C-alpha cells in the first residue's frame, strides 16, 4: 500500500492568519491543530482547512511546503484564500435559495 502525504493550508478566521504544514494523516493533524496540541497554532484556534494537495513521497510534499513559504507561494495562498471565501459565499447563497429566501432584503 502506497503512503500518501499532504501539504495543507489552515486558516484562522479570528486571527486572519494562515498556516502551511505537511502530514501523512490529514484528519489527525487537523484535529491536533484544533485541540491545541500544536504549539505554533495553539493561539489561532479554531483553524479551518482551506487547501490540500496529495503527494506520494515525503520529499515531494516537503518541497511543496517550502514552495508555499516563498513570496510566490504566499501569493498563491492569497488566491487560495480568496477562492475559499468565494466558495463559502456561494454555499451560503445556495443555502439561502434552497431554504426559500428568494430575495435579499436590503436596509439603508
């Protein structure tokens, strides 16, 4: 069985911070971040997963993590964050539409 590795980006809505890491067990690692077991992200809880990529070797995933921490990588993270926020907005609008809220009510 091939081992899978993930590079991931977490976002703290409260602190407006992102965190890039890698792991071979994504669910466990996100749980560790959100339960305060990771010292570097403890003060940023709660964290939500906004992006992940899968790789088959540890070397590949480490290289990608390092890439995300360069200036080019940080620009990519900003785009990912914008896309995540837009997807969340689309989901909210879809939910509102499905729940019968057909019109937005604006107040001045």
